[in-house]
């Protein structure tokens, strides 16, 4: 323990010295990675446009003047024939950059640009930390994400931040998924004691007598739901799925350290939660995972988007009928609305009854939930045999997600929006602008284009672009296991002149290909 504390203090002192330098020296960026198909300068106009379209009233570590330099040094490149998809890809990287903040103990990602009274030190909020990790794992320079994690877990005089556990967390699972992308065993295993301590803390104060975990709406980051309340201690699909995902991740991290006994203990915890979620939270009448209410120990009888979260962690058993829940994403009386996937089923009598503009999760569309549901849907399409939804359904909902992220004709990401009109419900409030509370680019990389991160020496790509939808697309200079990955689809070979069909390049060398948009694998 003494060794760990000393290590943390050294980290703090080192970062403090680094930050002191940065106060007087402009940020310098790593040399842009080599791209093998796309030319970075062809996309600079996006950053120039985004800079022009706003008044930069709040600038943090990387101001607009340095936006393209940072983007060129850090982000993958993406090109496709649908302009709004492409524009949104670069907009989301441009807006994430706004949230990188220099603190006395390292870089960190904010959720709001404006100060919030309930935030931790440095205006940090942990609600979307799992999302921040999922998105930022694709940056070429790992320092932003590395330091962000260390700030949260070691930035409070060597201890975790005071408000890290103010919200439900799936950080261990997110960090393991980050490892699947970058292969950095050292960083991940070094975090194991911190992640174990957090898991134990949740067990000590959020466990109910039935063995599951409780949480209130507001501490789930989802206040004013149909099934709960700001102070109601329900067994929700959210925190229980998160804890399952964290336990599975801790087991895998323990194996990386060689501790098989510890891995077995966490696998046992995950198995117990899996059984409880399937047996206690599945409503056979509704064919859906639902909240188990504190009072009466009964299910809420309300389908809410949180019922899709178990698939975010590949939790539900295959071939047991759970996949039937996904029929609701295609049903206009379920979750399918003109401007996105609603947070509660539209047929429910309490749909949108909590008022407007009060952070209600009783139906309005939240990017936080949309990105969780789309990640879960991609897992379903990749890891389960089912005939409920197809890649065309994924594409449709991702396309609606893209279309929703505009306000007054300009790219925009805010807190939440009306499911019918598309109006951002806090769109004219400064707090809502550039709300860093969801993912998008990770959905493009791992879902639509289909790079499926894994721990071995294989690279797997399974695009969810429906056959015939796009004649070409390219994702270039993706950092993956210390190499650069390029994924090309060119139906007839006329766009990129590299041959027909789907190809995967690693450091410019072709390792897998197919004439069609199908799952392919190659060796790194």
C-alpha cells in the first residue's frame, strides 16, 4: 500500500510540474500519424467551419485556434458518401476537444463547459466517464485519457475524487474495452487496485438483500424516470448491468496479472449478477428487462431504454428469448420516434408526464441513452444469432441520431430533445451547448464500419452498413494495438483504385478482404 501511495504522489508532483510549464507554453501536438488512403488536409475545412460558426466564449486546454492541429495529430479520418455522417464525425471530435481541461493534476474531460454547482473539483462530473473513455480510446495520443483516469482515481491527494461515486459507473468495463483497442497491459493492470477498491465500495453501500444493486434515478444520471424517482432505491437494469460488466472486466484484468484465483472470484460475482438480472429483472409479460421497485418487490411494468443496457455488456444468455426485447426499437408505439430512440416506450400512460425542461427521462431522447442503446444493438448484431433486428435497423437509428444533432441549422450536441419535433429542450441554455454526455465516433468505428476490438493478434471487421446503402467508405489511421488500421469499402473499385470490395490494411498492408460487406478477419 505504501508503494502505491508513493507512486500516486510521484504522479501528482510530475503532472503538477508539467502543467506549470503548459501555463506559459502553448500546447504542442504529436506528429500527425500517417494515413494510407485519405489525406488529412481534405477535412480541415470542417474545423474551419466549426470555428467560424460560434463565439468561443469558453476555451480550455485547446482553443479553437488549435483545433485542427489537435485533430490532425489525434483523430482517425473518415470518409463516406453521406455528407451529414461525415460532418458529424468531425464535429464530435472538434467538440470533444473543447472539453479537455488542464487541472493541477493532469488533463481531464469535462461534461459541461459552464461550471456546475454539483460538480467535483475542476468542474468534473463522473456521470458520463464511461462514455468519455469509449470515445477517447481512439485518440492517437493516450495522455489525455490516461491522465483523465488518473485524475479521477488518484487526483485527490493520491485518492479517488470525492464525487467519483456520485453516479453509477462502468469504468472498469470501459477501461478493459480501451485495452482491447490499444493493447496497453501496463496501464490497465496498474489500475486494478483502484478499480477493485471502487467495486468493493459499491458492494458495501449499494447492495440489497436480494444480492442485486440499488440506485436512484438521479445517481444513475437519469432523473425523473417512469419507474423510479430521485430518492427511490430500486434495482435498476443500469447499475446491475454496469456491475456485471465491471466484474467481467476485473476478472480479465486479474488474468493479465496472472492471478487466476482473483479472476475466478470476479467471474463468480458476474455469474451471480447475470442470474439475478435474468431471473428478477426480466418481465416475461413485457418481454423486457425492467426496474424492480423497492416497494413491493415488483417489476415496474414499464419498458424503458435502460432495458437494453444488458446487451451493452453482452450479458443476456443467447437463445433464451431475451432478444425479443429488440422488437421495440422498430415499433412506433415502442421506442422508435421521428427524432430518435425514446427513453421510455411511447405507449406507456406515463410517457412524457414529468414536465418539460426538468431533465425528465420518461420519454424524451437523450444522446446518453441513444449511444448506450446503439452500442448494445451493435453487440447484439455481432455476438448473437437472432432475426429481430438487422444492420438496416442499426443504420436507420444511427442515421436518425445524426439528423438529431443539429440546432438552428448547425451541428450541435446538447442534453436532450423532443422526440417528435427534434427541438433541443435546453438548446438555448449555455449549459447545453457541446454537452459531453454520449458517444458517436465510437459508434462509427466499432459499429458502422465495424472494427471489433479484441485481445488477441487478430483484427476483426464486421460493417453494419446495409448492402447497397453506400458504394464506398473509408476509415483511416485508426490506432489499434500499436499499429495503424485502415478499412476501405469500394464496391466497384472506382473510388480508391485499390480493388473492389472490403479491405483491411494494417500499417498499409492488406491483411483481409472480401468482395462483399461481410465479417472478415486478418492477422495483426
